[in-house]
């Protein structure tokens, strides 16, 4: 993936903008996810738009029971409330199934028995044909990719270019255990929920070309993308719920909100009230002030 450092793009005002925050319920809300929640809320509100929470509990192996509810309670304590009923991906399997079927009918996907081990000789990049040595009872399903580089313009990171076949390879849309991949579910949901702009952490910059390609394969609209800098721990790793990054304290929201605003390059409105702080911060929100992090250090997602 290549990237030219730009000046952050000036974002056009869009009164009906619909933004979203889509956490995976794999642990409690930590500072990194608060930054993403706040950044997406501010960006939507600064445009007078709606902000929608979607719970990405598509993978039962990673979901921690109760953490989705705790994330929502923590968001509310930080003054961040979804404008619409929260949708849970586990309730929407029919939607993913029909997108999957549409791709299958078009022969855009194929069954594959390759394990991670089979792909080691290809540096983890799928060679566009199944080379699996052991046939599993049920295969995974991969999307055929092509050679043409995919490009998009991220509102913070600027022009991004990636060759899917060369840099990612044919990627999994449904795992051998039947679970739909994040890449498929996120694209279906963003379209079904009419999301105009996806604001999320820069660890997902690498996934965006896959999602844009999938949107074109499914004839879905392509939203705008704005990736936020990642909060890293002392050793330079992304804070993550699975690694049990210290949760933020919802009983004392102000300090974490101040730190998150500063992290996003925004000034801090002088008030003791959470609602006033958020409203004023959205009025003075400046997307050009968002710093860019060294996203290359973020682990690339292969799911
Ligand atoms: N559920 C994903 C995560 O928590 C985020 C997906 C997205 O914003 O596209 O990492």
C-alpha cells in the first residue's frame, strides 16, 4: 500500500450525513476506542449529521458476552448516544447470506481449503487458486481479486493505492466454520444503513481497498473514508480490547474526553459539563487538525 502525505482534505458540508461507530464487543471500551467513537461522533455532528452505533458481533469466537452492553453504557456515560436503535450483526446473518449468494451466483467467489500454513510459501498472500493440501469438510470462500491498483482518497491520510492481488491476494469472505468475514459484513451493513462516511482507526486503512472492491462487486455505493490516528501503548502497539488495554472510566468522563480531544488535535472547550463540551467541540471541530499516525506500524488485518 502506498501513500502520499497530503494536507488533510477539506471535507464538504453534508447536512444529511450519516456516520457510524462499529465496535467489536471483544472487551471494554478503552482509550483507543473512545478516540474512534468521539472522532466519528464529532465529525457527524459537525455536519449536523446522524451518528449510529453498530455492534460488530459477527464472530462468536471473539465476542465476549456482556461487553457489547458495557460498551454502550460507557459510550452513553461519555455523552455519546446512538441516534438509532443499535443493530447487532448477529441478528443480520440473512443480509450477509444474500450478499454471499449474489457473489456466488456470479462466480465472484470460490471454495478454498488453504490453511495459513499452506500460504506461508506465498508470504501469506493467496496465490489466486486453492493450494490447500488437506481438504476440510467445509471450505472457506474467497473473493477473486484482480491486478489493477485500487485507489481512494482518505480525508486524513490522502491518496491510498493498493494492488489487491499483489498485496493482499484473494481474501476470505466466509470462513470454513461458516462465519462471515468482517470484510463482507461491514460492507453490507455500511450500505444497508446508508452510511455516507466511515470514520474509524487507521489500522483499517489497509482493509479499505478490499471493502471498496467488494462494494463494486456488490453494486453498492462507496462511502467516504476518514481514518483516525491510532492510540498506541508504551511499546508502540495499538491499544486493543483483546489485549485488555485499560478501560476508560465512565464514572469520570471529563479527563478521558479532554485527552481524546487533544489526541485528535482539537481544542478543549472551557466547561465542566459533558454535553456542553461535546456540543462546543463539534461546533469547532477541525478535521484538518487531526494528526496522522504512523499507520504502517499497525498490524494488517487478514480477516
Ligand atoms: N469492528 C471493527 C473493530 O472494532 C471496526 C470496523 C469498522 O469500523 O469498519 O475493529
